[in-house]
C-alpha cells in the first residue's frame, strides 16, 4: 500500500496543471480514488456523510452478477471471459474519451454497463460485435444524453437492441448447448465454428415450435440462452443480494414478476395448448435477469416508489404480450426499453399528485 | 400522526445524562453575534462594572432582546473584536434588570400579562422562544395560535431534555402553567419520547387537570423534534398566526423568570462526539471560554468542533473565544487524516450505512465512528430515491435538485422547496455526495428575494396607477 501511495505521489504532478499528461487527469484521478478513498473533507453541514457512494452502489451490482458469470463459464465456456474483457475495454475507452473531452471525472456507471452487456448476448457472438455493441450502447445510450445519471435508456439494452437489428442472424443463432457433467465447458473456448457445441434453440424458440422445456432445467441453467440468463436459481441469489443492499428496488422486481406471472397464468388457463404456464414464463429467457438486473437500474426506472409499481406492471405485461402474440420469441429487452420511455411520465403523474397534496401544507 | 422519513443516526460518543458544573472562569467572552441575534446596540462602556443580569447589549431588530451579563465583572470592549469581554469575574447576587417605574406603567397599559411578557424579555427567557415556521423570535406582545413544547432532542449529541429535566420536574410543570397564563385557550402540545414511560406518567400527574396540554409522542428518529415539521403535523397553518415553540430549557427559563423573577444566566450544553473522552453535559454561562472546555474534554488535536449537532450545526470559527448564548452543544469529531486503501469495498462490513449494504443489512444497529471524510466523489444524481425516502418534510429533494441544476427556480418553488427544514439528512445519505441542504438553503433565499421584489414591483405599479388616475 505504501509503495502504491508513493507511486501515485510521484506521478501526480505530470497529470495536473502544467504536466505532460494533463489531458489524462480523469484517468489518473479515477485510478487514485479507486485505490484510496478520496481525501475530500466535508466543508459544510452535515459534517459527517454516509459511507455509501456511487462507486460502491455500482460495485454491488457487479457482486450481484458474479454467480451468473460463474455459471456461464461453466455452461458455455471460457470465451465469456474474452467477451467481458472486450466489453470493458471498448466501453471504458468511450467513457474515458468523453470524460477527457468534457473535462469531467470518469463515472463508475460503465463498470456496470461493461459487465451487464456481455451477459445479455448469445454466448458465441463474435468479439468484434461485442465491441461494436458496447460502443454504440455507451455512446448513444449514455454519453449523448450527458453521461451517467442523465441517460434515458439502459445503455446495455440500447447496445443489444442495436445488435439485434443490425445483425439479426448472429443474434438469433450462436447459442451453445449447456455443458453438463463434471467440469462442464470450463476447459473449452467455444466459438461459432465449434460445431458440436452450437445449438440453435433456446427454450423460448423451442416453445414457438411446440415443445416446452422443463422448468427444473431452467432453474439449474442446463439450457441454452444468453450468457447470464440461464440459471434461474443463481440469478435469484444475486438479485436478492441486490434487494438486500437496496441498490435494486424490490417494488420493480416484484411488480414485473407478479404481473408477468398473473398474465401468463391467465393466458395458460384460457388455452393450455397454445400458451405456456406462468412458472415457465418466469424462468424462460431473460425474464429473471431483466427483472433483477436490467429494469432496476435506478437512473432509467422511475424515481418514485409508486411509479416503480406501474413501471414493473408495464414491463411484465408487455413482455408476456410480445412472447405470446408477436413474431418475436423474446420480449424483455423491448419491454424494458418501453418502460424506460414511460418512466418519466409515470414520475410526472406521481409527483403531480404529491405536489397537489403538499400545496396546502405549511 | 404519521411520520415519514427521518433516520436514527447511531453514533459513538453520546453524552451521559449527568450534568457537570464547570469551574468558574476568570474571563468571559460574550459573542455579539449568534445564529439569530446581532447584539449591535451595546449598552456598556469600557471599564464599566456590571452586575449579573444587567444588560450588556440588545438586538434592535429582534424586539430588543438583551445580552445579559452572566457574572459580575469589568467590561472590556477592545480586547477582541465582536466580543464583550468581562474580566475580574465574581459571583454576586443576581441583579434582575426590571425597572419599577416601567413596570407600573406597563401594568396600567397592559395589565398583568404585560408584566409577564416584560419579565420574560428582560430576564433573558424570551430568546428561548422561536416561531415554528420561520425559526425567528416571535413578537413578545403577540398571541400565538398554539405553543409547541418539546422535551426531546434527537440530533446526535445535542443537549437532551432528560438531562435538563433531571430533578427539575416541578419547575418544568410550573413553567408550563406560566406559559398557559400567557394564552387565551390556545393549545400547548407537549412532545415526549414515550407517553407511557414512567417519566411521562409523572409529568401527567403533575399537570393533571390542565386540559390545555396535549401529550404527543414522536418516534425517536432525527429530526422529529423539528418544530416546523411538528407544526405541519398538527395542522397549524402558517397564515393563522405564529406558533411559539420552545424546548425544555426554555420552559425552565420561563419558570425562573416568572416564579422567582430571576434572570436566566446558565446554559446546559452537551459535549459529545467520537473525540470526546468522556461525553457529558456541562453547566456553563454564555461567554465561557471555549478553550477551557476543549482542553478539558477533547482528546488529542486535529479535530473539528461543531457548534450544535453534526448534521445541522456550524463549524466553530478558528478565532471563536466564548460560548454564545444560543449554543446547545459542542460536537467534536476527527478530521479525516488517512485515506483508506480500497475504501469503497469496505464500508458495510464494519460500518453502518443508510443503504444497509453488504453485511450491515444483516447486523443489528451499532454505533458508528464518523470522521469528516466526504466518503466519495461528487457525481451526477443517479435517482436512487434515498433522499426522498429519508426526507421528513415529504418533499422530493432529487427532483428539486434537478430543477435547480437547470436553473428552473420557479419549478423548484412549485415543488415546495420552502418546506425544507434544513435537517441535512438528504446530503447525509446521498451516494452522489450532492450538497442538497446548501442548494435548498440558497434557493429558498433566492425565492424569498424574488417574491419580495415582485411584491414591491406590484406595489409600485399600483401607486403609479393611482397617481395617474388622480
């Protein structure tokens, strides 16, 4: 620690006013404040501050998805690590360039985007597509709006949406049959050309073709699908951690799962031959991952707690509608993006009621 | 009554309930400026000998509230700018500043009630009163729509009601009676931590038969002792007249002034915080040398002294010499010295956080040892909603912040930034470390000014219209 301290102190002058690498000041500061808690002191009341900060807020999400990442390595192979590295590298470069141009600090938001993005892609997507997607997502989804905290859409979903429209073939194939028994695919690096591992059908695709995958497989994760969305049990473990730490709001999660479950249940009851059962819908595809990790992004979801309930209901209902009544097999991504658009309106309505109540006060 | 928001900040270094009388000082430094008062009208000259209870100065803008001499001594005006210094301190018989001629005149003009108000003002009890909504001193001759008496003090480390009430229950209830005699059937709300406790039962026995006192229980979360919030909860409207609010020490001062006709010269202060080796309440007089208190109770050096609580108080000025008459406590906390290695992964394992992250969500509440660390870097708002959850005034701090960030001052006004009570909890919990409290304070002043200007403008236009009509 002492050595690290000394290094920082030694290089510090060249990153500040008059130094050689003045333009890279945000990078230096981000590194320094990563290793050592900021030296800033309070100058006004309140003189003490809660230990929570944005860095920790964001790092909690990363801890939450670690079980999913480990599961994906086991089921789909080591190429996942390469995808995560590419995603972080490209997303980080975009973020750093914007921080330098704007002369602002580097925001921690890309740590989450860079981690979540590969987890919602097919497991053998070419690495260059991962890079293009995350660059588009961070640039269009976040930086154009003014950076972390000011974006309207979830950047990771914007990136995925872009890929889904630009490379529909690659985004709807490239699935991997989950590795089973022993070490799974922990020793393999699976690419699109590894013929034995590639499988064409996720549970949602199979359902369109009329065969329903057992729910127990989806809970364990022994099915094909996007990188992070296979194992229902592990997503729930990571997600509940997020709910406990209050980084994700339980209202969003509960309302999405409840409304989707109720709607799927009603449909299944009306025509069991055509519509899959509710539990199946909850564990299939990106429903759990979307509910716990994507929809709960505080920036793009409504701020007010009442707004969160309606936001969740909209996402749940739209997801089930897309899955059952349109040509698309999966609807979580579009549902959450739609929810992101509606979120400010929901907030506006809730705040309107609140202000009406406050008007006569005091 | 439903309370929203609020937070119980558990901190190490809570003062004991005991009150210790500090040794007599040799010199007193009485500040001419306090949070609310500016004693600009100095009534003494260099070298005067004053008796305890005599006027040293008054505040002409606040109903001539006096600054009383707490001890006999010799006045020095040139020793320290902004202070009246008393040396050659001695304990003499109190010398209440009440003039017989003036009193008989007041009796003729206003009757017995007038005398009481005259005594409260001149014996130094009136400065304990504040108006619940504005926080200013109410007009001593006015009639309030209600009185709120609070025995609780919820900001960490600030002088607690139970320490002040110790063995003085009789004086307290007598003070309540005196308060009631100033009113015309207006209610008195008495705020208690627990209206079923043994203490509350004793209070109830003492005040039995006085139907005008309503006992109200508030949850023990900061800042439910705030008079502004309480007045709102009781449905008292700002337009319906002033709401007098007063704490335990104020009721005791009323008793002293009206029962014994003696001036209130002593204060009970708390001395607490992580850097105090034995947190305690002390009994001192205004002007008591701060250095002497700090030498006795603060440990080490490189600490920060905060006048009143750590959430809403102010940093003690470096050149501050004496305790001011409005101070209710000193909070002493460590300045941040060492930067923690990988600090952002550690909080939660060993410290409590509002967001209950990591293990702290599974642990019971424990006392936190805070420093002046900012604990993060300033960031744009991430809309986590913590500020709105913790806000006792039920406004939406994040939304107002966004309006102010884009210079939409009218929108901020429409979102009722004026209801903010400056408790500081939003700034405390904000993960993006936004100075919400300060922003709202500035915004309120700006809105006030704009409204005042608009009012003057309208008045001027009206006059012009009248003139042209004539």
